[in-house]
C-alpha cells in the first residue's frame, strides 16, 4: 500500500482533532498489523466502498480520548461512557469524510457507511476486507491513538 | 444579528448536537431544539415555528437531504433557512444540496468562526 493511500487518513486525522478538539498530534511510523487486538480502549470503525472496499478504524487510549472529548465539549470528561463512544463515532465519521475529499481530488471516489464503536480493554477490531492492515500510531499530550487502514489493494 | 431566533439542530450524533449547541450559545443563540434525525425533525417542525434549521446529512431513517426536500416542498416550512452541516462534501453532494434548495453548507470539521460566518450569510 503506497503513501498516497495512507496520507489522506493522516492529514484528515490531524485536521479533525486540531479543528474540533484543539489537540495537536504527531504521526509515528506506519507498520503492518498482524492481529485483530485493539491497541486502544475505545475504537471507531467505518466501512468504505468505491474504488476498492475496506474499513478504517481509530482506536484511542483512555487518556487521549478523554482529553479529546473534554476539549470538544468544553468540560472535563473523566471516564469512558456512552457520550465518549458517541464522540468516537463522530470522529471516525469526520476522518472518513475529510480523507475521502482529499482522495476525490485525485479522482478516487469512495463512499462510507454508518460508523460503529467498540470499547473495552483488549477488544478486537474486525476489518471487513482481506487487504493488509496498515497501522499509524499517533501521540498527543493526553496519550496515544492509532489509525488502522485496511483496503483491498 | 438577532439572537432570539428559534433554531432546530438535527444530527443523529449527540456529540455533534452538543458541539453545535455550545457554538450557538457562544454566538448568543439560546432558543435551540434538538432532533436526532429527519423524521423527528419533522415532528418538531409540526410542534412549533422555527427560524433556522441546522442539519447533518447522513442520518438513519431520514437523511438531511430528504429533510431538506420535504421542507422546501411544504408551504409552511419552505422559507426556513437551512444550513447543511456534514462530512459529505464531495462535488456531487454539494450539487444535490444546492439543487434541493439548501441555504448554505458547512463541512466537518468546522470552527465556531465558520458557523458564525455561514449564519451571517444566511440570516444576516
């Protein structure tokens, strides 16, 4: 999978979190993920169809998502809850939308499904395609999170 | 800009309704009603007159675009300014919304300044 596939998701993630939550994040080195175990405590996942099919996911450490959601809401959120899960669904929705806009500029059209959210330590992330799972770790002041991109290329 | 406007905020994600309400309150708008999709928005429209609708696009049961089409075809609601707020900004989406009579369009993620700017253009 080349950088042209990964970069829109990196750009979108940084922009969504900086714009909606005023959180700066730094992308680490992408790697090929071999298992289904989530590295984070709460995960948003969304399906993509179009030029090819697949899923993208974002999985947050508790510390990072509490910082993000607290900033989004303008009030301190101290524990994982239904409202945090709802926010993660909206975050992956926005990441998907922004990344698809960037890809459309290069003539690559994708559509997305309604997102779903899974939480709990050590939960599984199920990607609905057989493509390689590319993970991109990010760091923030509040903790880490990881984007997973799995497309049938 | 009048802050007494009655505003209907439509989004299936409570998070986005909360963020939008916070921004609207920062801008001085406090008369806000929420709906979690197009069908519940129509129920709210029947209950009372609104000065502005701010709606998401992708929602279960009835999308924002379908809600817009119903609003524009109903003589009681057709003149209500309609701001679409959505992650969908691919060219075809914009064309569809314009053809359906959207007043303006905000793409997620957005800032409070972007919402203020769009409201200024819609309701002056």
